[in-house]
């Protein structure tokens, strides 16, 4: 038979297979078309409620994806929304923020070209994986056929020709695959969804898509494109660890709960609040867990650790039992393993045994909500409740801290704006349902200590990776997921200059975000860290290089951020002081498009540590005497910390 006859025969066979149920139905699609059709039919179910899981694709087209996924998005007929971005890293941050704000019940995928478009996504992938947030990355790749070879933007590895730029995603992904044949999509797609919907294993998932494979057709089983529901079945706490936990709590006089991000993701905020109130156990929060409690709750004592409140940190140092709920206990939470008394018992209520065995703790492997409910039932049987003296101590520490927050919010200076006062002004202006978002610098410390949340999900911090540049892109993603109120992102000048390209995306998508930009002329948070360990301050302020000395000690480099933002199309304001800031906030609230408010703040006007310590490496040998003194102080503090 000639080629034309063979093709006609195949068409007839496919039609026959589709019409006759005795044969497997198939649909002939390119791999890219099949991928999008598959993603469009993925749903996730929790507590009997179904949620569409994949809402769309964010991307920038280039060679490697424009004629593959690009064609499929244009002509494939799916319901997936395509969002054109301006920086691939920013798009991954936006996708991660969307998933975080959705409590991991919805995601966006991100597509890129090969080469720099792909590697731009690696930082965003790392941030998502560290924070246990699901994002699906679809970087273009070189030709699977290796013809032509090498292609534009291809990295050639002489000692391993199978390795290319996309292999750099491996250490920052929870699942990685390269689809060199179109039929590999079926296995890869199911594995990708398995990881993305798993509360233990979730993070960045990378499916590398060679550009020839994207365009290659295959007869896919029709069943592959049927609606698929991934079930989030709550894991119950087993009887043995439950008995052990109840016994430890029975004997505890000064327990303390640490609420992590898992409280939000398991929809356990109300359960936690009732648990704390019933048994009179104070609750402190990690950055990911903050807003699980209202600041007005009698047992809420605020952030814990390096960026924590005095109330939480003093209770942590004196606690005889720590119940960590849905937290991975990173060093900022534990004050580099110095926050808790050496003899304090640690219980980890967590779906992950990896997290559940940290710091020699006892793992209570369970979903946060069902685990708290089981603990509550057990404690009610034995009529457990902390003493009135302990409750009074919590109340006193909470009252003292509220007074301190009021003081910091009320600080002012004739020399310029005080950062804590500006935060207080913003906090008092925002509605309870509005979201505050941030990521890096000194602002996360102030927000964790001072910000007063009333409702869950109104505090959005990326602080597992503390990734500069998350702020603007994250605000876009959070707002795409949040209809209850406005989204305000607060960002330093350093982070803003690093990555702000998704301002333009917010305008294109008619998705309003509000940016509060605090300009202190440099990376002042890191300058403070330098100076706290012996330095006089070097290389962190934005200054011109002096011609005579050759050092970065010249005049401050001026930037007009208001004009910068206006050039991009947003409505921008400059506020000279707190009074003008209030007026600008009111005006921005009336706008229908994204806004930016610029304020100058004085360096060093952030809040300081309260009964906490953070370990950094201080040189043992230095020409600076103050650095040697700082090293000696560090060695003393290290000996106070737990070994594991």
C-alpha cells in the first residue's frame, strides 16, 4: 500500500475504535495538546467539596514552547486561562502565591522556552518546594531526537550528553521528568498530579518538554482525558501515639502550641482556636501559620522565634511541652534551636514523618484538623486544663506585648519616617479581610511581631526561602485567588528593584494589587546584620563609588519610584509622612487599577529581637576586633542551643 492508503486506513481504524465500545477509544493529539486537555480535567476533593485543581497556565513564549504548548493553548479548546507574564521567575512566584492563598487546592502551571527562559524558573521552583507549595513547571527542552544539534541556547555537557540546563531543576523539584516520547505523558502526568496533590510530597513538579516531542502526535486513550478527582483523605491519629500524646499533655503544666502552615492547609484554624480556648493553651505562630489565630484571641501570643514576640518567646523558653502543629521548625522558628528549654518535650502533629522527627521530637502523624480533634477528645475525657496561674501569666505577657506594639506603632521622628509607625498606619487602615503580603528584608520581622490579623489567610509571607522579588509577583497570584478583600504587598526598595515585572501583568489581567514601597536606600536589613557582628557596614547601601577612595561610600543613588511605577501604567503616589500615607491609602482604595505608594523610611527603624537569637557564621579570624568579639559571643550562644 502507498502512504496515502496507509494514512486513510489508520483514520478509518480510529473512527471504528471510537464508535465501538469493544475496542479502546483513542484520540489523536500532539503531546502538548494532550497535556493541556489532561490538566483541564484534574480536580481535588477535601471534606466532600470538589475544587478545580488546574486553573490555567502562566508563561512567556519562545522557541521551545511557542509552537507546541503555545499552539495547544491557542487552538486546543480547553478552559485553561493563559496569563502572559514578563519574567519567568515572577510567574512561578505568582503561581505559588495563588496555590498558597488557595490552601493548595488550586494551581497554575508555568511554561517557558528552553535555555534562559527555563532556568529563570529555578529560583521560583526552590521557593515553592521549600514552602511545600504545589507548582507545575513546563520548561521547553532541546530536541529529543538530537536533530538538529546543538540548538540555540543548548548547554552541551561533554562528559554527559544527556545533561542539559533543565537538569538544574532536579534538586529543587519534588518530581522531575523529561518526556522524550509523547506516550510518556500518561505516566508522567499521573505522577505529577500524585505529587502536586500530596500534602507530604508536594512542591515544584517539573516536566521537561522537548520541542519536537511537544508537536508529535499520538493516539491517546480517551479515558486519559476523563475527569479525574484526587482525594485529600484526612489521616487520623493512630491510637498508640494518641495515648502517648495525651499522657505527655496530662503531665504538662506549661504547654505551648506552635501553629504552622499546616493549620491553614488542613482548614484547621477554627479547630485550633477552639482547642486553645478549651484547654487554655497559648498559641504562637510561624510565618506560614500566622493568621490562624486572631490577635484578639485570649490564647494568641503572636509570632515565635527570631522574629517573634516577647510574649511567645518567654513562654517558649519556659514551656515544658511544645506541640508543633503543621510546622517544619526552621531555624527562625526555633531561634537556631535555642528557643526551647533543653528538657522540654516536643510533639509534632504533622502529616510528614520527615518533619515529625525533628529536634528529637515525638511524631504524631496525622492531618492537623483530625489530629487536633482526636487530642481534644482525649483531653476532655481526663478533664485537662492548664492552671489559672498559667492562664494569668499568658494574659499578662499578652497585655505587655500589646502595649509594646502600640508603642512601636506610635513612634515618630522629626528626622524621617519610622518603619514601625508606617506599618501601624497600614495595619489600622486595612480592612480585616484584606491580605498583607511580603517576603524578604526587615519587613517580615516587623510583620511577624507586630501585624494584627483578625481573619485566616489575611497574612501571606514567603519566608521559607525569604526570596527577594516574590513580593510583587506574589501579590498578583494571591489576588487571582482572593476575592474577599484587597491585597497589599509591602516591599523594600531592594526587593522591588530586583523583580517587579508582574506589575504590568496585573494591569493586563485587570487584577488590582496595591504596592507599598518603603525606600531606605539599600539592603539595610543585611547592613544591620553586618553591624550586629562587628562590621561598620559595607556594601549594602545604594551609593555611588567614590573616585578617590574607590569605595562604595559616595552619595545615595536617587530613584524616583513613583515615576517608575507611573511609566508602567499604575496609579502612583508619594507620601512624605504618615498623614500623607493615610490620604494616599484612601485614594488608592478608590482606584480600579494597581497602585503604588512610595515612602522614604529611615534605616534602622525596624523592631529588634525579643529574647531570641539567630546563628550566623562569624569569622574566627579577622582584622576587626569587634568581629572577634562577636565570634566569641557566638560560641557562647551556640553552647546554649540543642544539638538536634
